[in-house]
C-alpha cells in the first residue's frame, strides 16, 4: 500500500473522535479517488487516497478509524494506538490532521492532547463551524493556536468552508517537524517517569509518551517481539505500575488541564434544554413507538432489496442472456463458446446481478447512519441481540438477509466489536433469502397438499412461513452457541454516543454506496467467477469419452423415438449432464445422501446449486428432460414450469428398487436441507472477504452443511 | 449500611445528579474517554424499550449505556 524502496511517500492521517465529522472532511478532500483496504492482518477498514497539494507536492491521505483515546476499548481504537506506537508501521503518519467537533470542543480534546505528546506534527481543525455559528458558539481560534502551539483552523466538512485553507496550512506544517518535538502537554507522575525511562533505555524508544504507551499496551502490540514484551512486563511489575488505574488518572489529569484552556477560548451560550433531537428521540426511542418505527423502516429496506431491486436485476439477467445468445450465434458450437456463455458470462452476470441489491441496501443504510439513526437502533436492541452474541446493528443484517445474504453480510461492517460482527456474519445465511423461494415453492407444492385449514388458512402458505421461522430460529440459536463457544476475547461495551440528528450528506451516502459496490466486485467477484467457471467445467466435461458417447446414444434414442429438434436437444442435454463429472459425482455421492432420501439426480442438483440455490430447480428441469423451462422455473412466483417440474418429479423412481423418489419425507427433508445448508458460493466469497480469511468461510460451510445434513436426515426418518 | 451514593438506575426519568466516581477501572477508562467525568452532570432520559440500557445525557452529550455501565458511575445523593 505504501511505496516500496527508496523514498516512501509522505503520509498524512485524519484522526478524531467518532462523530467528529472526520469522514465528511476526508470525502471533501478526496472524492472518488479513495481506496479501501484493511490494516494488515486485521479486519479494521482503512481508507486512503493519493493526494496532490495545490503546490504539486504529493502525499497519501489516510482516514483513521474514529477514536476517543489512545487507551483503546475496541478493535478500531487498538489499530490507531498500535500504528502510533510504532514509527516503523507502514501507516505511521508524517503529520496529523485532528478533526474536532467544535460544538463539543471540551469533549474532543483528550485524544488531541495525547497526540501532542507523541510529537507528530499536528493541525487542529475545528469542524462543524457552521453549526457552531448557528448555535451562537464563538471560538477564538488564534487563542487556541497560541495555547497549544499548533495551527488551528475552523472548518466545515459539510459546507466545504476553509477546506482549501486547511490544505495550505497542512503543507506548511510538513516543513516544521522540529516544532512538534519541543512541546509536551502531560506531566507524567514519578512512577510513570520511572517506567518511561526503563522502556526508553531497554527498547530504544525516543519519545517519552510513546514509551509510556508501550508500557501500557505491550501485551497486545503486534510489532513487539516476545522478548520485548517480557522486558516490558518485567519493568511494569517491578515498578508496581498499575496500567488501568494509571490510564484513568492520566485521562482525568488531561481533562483538568485542557478544560479551562478550551473554556477560555470558547464562548458558549447556555444550552437549550429541548432541541429537535430530543423531540425526535422521544418518539424514535420510545419504548413502544421506537421498535414499531424501526420495523416499519426495516419493512421498507426489505421491500427495496426484495421488490425494487428485482427490476434492475431482471435487466441485468436479461442483458446477459441476450449477450450469451449473441455469442453462441456468432461463434462456432464448441467447448470454448460454452465456456464464454455458460462459464464466464454466467459468472459475470452472477456477480453483477447482486449490484442493485447492494447499492439499494447501502443507500438506505447509509442514510440511516448519516442522519444518526443507527446508534438508536443499537441502543434499543442491545439487550435482545447481546443474548445471541450479536449487536443492535445485527438486526439490519438479519432483516436484509431475508432478501439476500450477500449485501446483508457486507452491512455488518458497521459493527465495531469483532466478535459480534463475526457471529452476525456466520449466522446471517440461515435467514431464508429470496434465492430459496423457487426451491421452497416447488418442494412445498410437491409435498404439502393444497388444503385450507378451517377453510381459510392455506397449509402450503403455513409451511412456507414455517421455513422462514426455521431459518430465523436457527440463526439465533447458532448465535447463542457461537457466543458460548467463542467466549469473550475483548470486553464488550454498549457505551455509544447518540449523535444529534442531521440531514444526510448525499456525497457521503453515495460515496459509501460506490465503495461497497466496488468492494464486492473486486473482493468477492473474482471468487464467484472462478467457481462459476469450475462448476461449468464439471457439468460440461466428463471422464474419458463419456460425454461423446452419451451424446451419440441420446441422438440415436431420439431418432428411434421420432422426437422433434427441441425434444432431442432436451434429451441430449439431460444425458450429457448425467455423464459429466457432476453427474458422476452425483452417482458417487448417492450412498451418502440416500439416508436423506435423495437419489443421484438430486445429488447432481445439490452440487450445481452451490452456484446459487435456485440453480437446484434449474438443474432438475434439465435432468427431468424439460431443459427449455429453465428460465421460468427460477421465477419467484408459482407458474406452469414449476407445475410441470412437479409432475416430472412425481414420476421419478429410484433406479435400484423402483420406489418413488419424491415421497413426503424426501420433499420435507430437501426443504429443511435448503433452509439450512450453505448452498451459495457468493455468500462464501463475501464471508471470506469480510472476515479476512478462508478459515471462517470454510468453517461456516462445514458447520452449515453438517447441520443441514443431520436435520434433513432426522426429518426424513421422522416422516418415512 | 446506608449507601453514600446513587447510580443512574436509581434516577427517575428526567432526574439528574453529579457524578463523583467510578467503581470499575475498565469502564472508567471507556467512560472518561467519552467525556463522562467526576463532576459531570448526568441526566436520565429514558430506559431502552426492552430494558437493560439507558439513554442519558452527560453534560449535554447524549449517550446510551448498558445497565452495568450505567451502574458503574457513582452519583452524589
């Protein structure tokens, strides 16, 4: 991410408390050029961009996660503390832009004074100066500049006020490194001084406050060698250094010193007791209206990704189908043409088809985050979700998961606690997504009689609803189990600020949408494309001459039966799939799936539907010799193709004993299997991206498959 | 024994009191970094819909706190 060899580029970091409007300032400075990555080894997100000053000087601008203090209480804050404790870190900044909310200046200076002591050149930007003016808050910037010995600039990220001046001052700052080294804010206690000296001498740390930081954090700082950690541990224990107590004492000492300084520079009118935010919250966090409004909003979110995004998704699918047809018309009928149409184009279409859902979901979530509503959601649902190892924000992921797990899992990014985020990611795919609908419709129509209970309630709809309940219950149960299993690796806090409600800034919202879409395409897209091509190859090629023989045999058979061209094509398609690697695998795995009541044809469909669940019905349509109905069958509504497929399914018999395959037990077993199994490569690809390793994606796949297998087996045994 | 302090769960809606100390170092670290300090005026706004969390204002800043977080802030009587 940073320059290799030679001169490494200048790095400037934006830093400040959560809710300081830091990201808005970053967006003002950068726009579309920003890149999103992870800090090495961890899943804390970092945004950076190449920046060119008006003079032509170049630098990398980094947006650090929002932080209250260098004494971290979350993984985001740990990252900041770890980077700043290690001048050799690739993200270690040459200069800092400190963003403070000027309307609450005395709450925003703690981290600033800590940074002063690290002797990194720093500039104090008083953000939200426009709101301050409206509230009648007057700030004497030059007085603050004299007090702290740093440039102080009132700005507004929202209106763009003074952003140019900020860049000019920032460039000047880069030339004045020496000034930073001379000032200090905090006077360490005697015991701290001893610890600082010992760490400085033993580890060769120059800056005293950095030495103190290392003394506090040595245990988990990633860049220290085990020997160094032992040295620091020995120092702190011999000097009787009580880390937590020292942190609190230092924090209070800092407040005592800077509060009068900030008060002397800020003239604040007495606060109005009843602001619009209080009046809005009286409804939005009300014990009855609060949850009701939330579920109404979530209904809208669901509607957006389930219903509205269906239109652009249809265009994308239609577009790719058209393109695919065009390619097969223009190119000779050969394996490489099929590779393009059924492998590459199908894969690309399979990636792009998620874009409308992702864009719409993040548009809505972005607005909710921007106005300040999401922290209220966390407040309202903290207790409920914490029982199941999750966070109030997980509600959004779970509800979005009923449309599609892919954007839903991406939405868990906003959960600060790593463990809560992980559990949310792991359990979201249990929620029945829209890709399961065609599978459910076909199977329920097959297994459940179309009767009305008491003349009103359709039994089929009831079972359909029960599938959703099953998914939801399993998700919560899995969350609870994971919480027990993982225990607590870091202390969990609710303690969040409930920011003042504001109009959303469209630039922030749209940049976020753009960034998420790009992250999906570049992060998960490659994997989806590769798996799509692999699945195509498995169902296109077979061992030895198997495919060619199957082809010839089918042609011969069709001639004897006097079939027309379409029927011949269907038969050839069916026989080729049966002879392919996927078909072979289906036969090989029959002994393993027979206990669930499945034959080898269902086995093939289980394999191919790893691409996406709805492929299950499409594959069965091919295997049961109705290939041309493939498109209609994946529709979300009941239709003729599904009815035909059900007729064919009823006629299927096991090859060895001639018993019908689709009994009530088999159909119910398949329903449960599809509700619980991880049959979706796109979800796995996104899990891999969001958790930063294959470990969790693999574990999720194995656990979900095992659970689905056992549950399906139990259902089969119970009903047969 | 008579307690010499109260905590947020003891406050009625819209009642406020001055914080005097914390009884848990880890929570104290978190809360002080967010600006809840000994001497801060803490006002109870409302309980969360399903209980166990509090909407409070500390020196005018709106915060959501869990039961145990709220109970770790000792308030004057």
